[in-house]
């Protein structure tokens, strides 16, 4: 089968690989019908993710059709249309019992990291019963690819951890797919203001269409002054970090109001300053999280009901044969205006 293989920092190729087989009784083999590329795949290609070693098939998002199941799989059978979660979960370990699937002792984020992933014609999914979700017939399968990772990430790490409430004020730093997913799902709670901050005018224009009440281009405007002007000098109740660099985490500390929450989503490779000398008395909370995908069934229902339209995040389409072009377009998002690219084997 064809698959996109990582060969160390800066190196990848589309090649012929053996089709995966059942290894454990809880496995399913899924024929991938749609997959995509995540910013995290670009982090891997930069060499930022040492757990991902050369020879690995990349990709942790996708939908497909079950091809074969191990003897212990009871929830799915061949022919079932399924959504693949980026997080594999046994459902039984101490962390899984607490809903912290991201820290499953025999799962977590392993797909396209420590085991072969979804940018291929077929993928082996461990703990299939608790790592796949059934897709109702008639659903827009392309749109559901957004539920493998980015929507649960924006919602769980940003909106839920940030305790967005009716009438509250929210700032989201970073209008990439993750920041936009937080923007879409924050609106479940009807906050009074959602201010999007980014350096990319195209993405800010998209954010406006997706429901941001205010946008701030921090390449030309001072985001602190802008947010203070919009909040009577108080700052926001929830400051969501959706970039993953020290400057934006530090900016969130300047945007959060007394009593507020800084909800970090970004993957950070460097230490960031924490201004406790100022914030100790401000009754704030700081949260971090690796997505658990524990809200995926709820998000799936909202999409099926038409309350959430994740297809709006899809900007480009490619076949698996052209996946190197897809990486190129996705990697130059500022020029190509790419958000999510759909790849079809
Ligand atoms: N916590 C988790 O479980 C989890 C899961 C998936 C992704 N992530 C992380 O979420 C982050 C966002 O992901 P993404 O795919 O949307 O990334 P992205 O790179 O597509 O988007 C980041 C956005 O931030 C903007 N930006 C960069 N520097 C900025 C600055 N100084 N000020 C304002 N805006 C700035 C960019 O213009 C871009 O639009 C990444 O760090 C990613 O690794 C975390
Ligand atoms: Zn991802
Ligand atoms: Zn577990």
C-alpha cells in the first residue's frame, strides 16, 4: 500500500509499505478514506518530536471503513464507517477511567508517532472499541476528519479548561486551525466577546466569518491595548493560547482579567516566563492539557445536528499520490491560505 513515511528531520517520502495486519486482539485494520495533515506533523518533520523515529508512517487524523477486526473487538465489524481518534485509549487503565485518555498507559497519542499512522491506504488501530467512533450514515465524512484532533483539542484544552461562560469575554491568541476550532466551539456558550489575535490578516478575516466579535492584527496593532479598550480596562475572563511560543503565553498573562483563566493549548518547545510578581494577587488559574478526545461523541452529535460546521475549516483537496504537494501547501499557509487539507487515498 502507499504511505507517507518519515525519514528523519526534513525528510519524508511517499512509498510502498506492507499493509498492516492485526497484532493484538483489540486491533482493527481501517481502510482510510480521508485523512489530513496537522501542524504537529510539521513539528515532527522539524525534529521536535523525538518519540517519532525514522521509518514511521505519519498522520493521526482520518475517517475510513473497517477492513478487519481482532478477536476481542466487539463494537465494530468489517464494513463499518468509522472516525479515527488521534488518541488511542484502552478504556480500562487508571487514566482512562478518569477520562484522561491522553495518558492511557497503553495508548495516548501513539498514532503517527510511536506506531504507524493514517497518511496511508490502511492503518492499524489498537484498542479499536474505545479509539474508533461509528459514523452515522449520510454524514459528511470529510467534515468529520476535523473531529479526529482539532475540534476536541480547541474545545477541551481551550473552551472547557478556560471555562467559557455566557456573557464572558474570551481572547484567543492564534487563528490557526486549532484557534479557529476553539472559536467555533466557544460559541456553544454564547460569550459576549471573542477577540481573535494573530499576525496573519487572512486568518483573521476567516476568524471574523467564523464568529469572532473582534480581531486584532498584532503585526500592526498592540493586542494588550486593543483588548483593554474592548473590556473596560479589565482584560478577558478566558485567554486561550493557541500558538505554542513563549511570546504568546506571556501575552496571555497580560490579557487575563482578575479571576480569569489562561488556557494553554499550544505545544511548547521552549520555557516561557511566568509573571507571578504581578499575577499572584489576581486570582487567576493556568491550565494545560493534551487533548483527551473525551468530547468527540458530543462533538459528533453537534455536527450531525448541524450546530457545528467543521467543513468550513477545509481549504484544499489532494489525492494520496499528491501528498507531498499537500505538505508543501499546508507548510506555506501564510501564502497559500491553507487551513485544513483533505487527502484521499
Ligand atoms: N494541546 C494539544 O493537545 C494540542 C493538540 C494539537 C495541536 N496543538 C498545538 O496547538 C498549536 C496551534 O496549532 P495550529 O495547527 O492551529 O497551528 P498553526 O501554526 O497553524 O497556527 C498558529 C497561528 O498562530 C499565529 N501566530 C504565530 N506567532 C504569533 C504571535 N507571535 N502572535 C499572534 N499569533 C501568532 C500564526 O500566524 C498562525 O495563524 C500548536 O502549537 C499545536 O502544536 C496542541
Ligand atoms: Zn494533530
Ligand atoms: Zn488506558
